[in-house]
C-alpha cells in the first residue's frame, strides 16, 4: 500500500471541506416537524438519516484524531442538526491540523488518509443532498464537487455494495449534470 502525498491529503481535505459546506447549507432547511419525512435513502426517515450522518462525521473525526475508525454506532442525544453542525466544524479542524498522511485503520485494515477523506466527502455530500430532498429542496451538488465525486464514486461503490448498502443505479436523463449522474449512479432519482 502506498501512502498519499501531503498534496493529495490537502486536496482531499479541500474536497471534504466543500462537501461539508454543501451539507451545512442543506441542514439549514431542517425543521423539527420534518424529522419524520421520508428520504431518498430507503428505510430511513430524516431523523434516521441525520443519525447516520452524525455517525459518519464522528467516524471521520476519529480517523483524523486517532488514526482509526470505530465501527460502533454513536448515540445522538438532543438536536441532530446542531450536533451535525458541531461535528462538521470539529471534523474540518481535525483534518486541517492532521500532521502526517499516515494510514487510518478501518476494521483493522489500513487505508490511506486520501482514501478515507475522499470516501468521507462522498458520504457527506450525497447525504447532504438527501437531507435537502427530504426537506423539499432541489439544490443540486455544486458542479465541480459533483464532477470530482463522480470520478471517485466507482472506487467506493461497487456491485458488491448493491442492493444492500446502495440501490442499483438509476437511469440518468440525457444531458444530465454531474450532480444528477452521481446521484443516479448511487441509485437516487434527482
């Protein structure tokens, strides 16, 4: 396994920063009465999706701070939106101050920090879109962010992940934007 360069780590952190900025924008749309709404994620209402998003943010923070990711779920007490905002801020601070691009242990498997950060950016951005859609919004992923994530997505989501973790790809309409192509690749219907 080769480790990523400091330049790749900084690029990955920039990608994660843009994904977090996008999710924070969509979190502004969440109201207490919308927590029981369905989401594009099968079997999850908005409350469950926010709990998952909070778990993801915490896992990414552990990766930066501890060099490992625990696979146990965290408990979300209180306002899930405020918790996500706080965790997103701490997460960016942790990755921005990460000293070296050393491997991160995920289920005892070492992964480069570049891979972890890129997978995290994909997770955060797409669930940000899910949050917006559950709240009735139609805010596409920013073009540059969607293009980069679309390029990375096939490395992180394979047929082995379907249909358990992700739905099968949906058909992208002719002339689909990068945002729509990414979302349809992940089984969503923009």
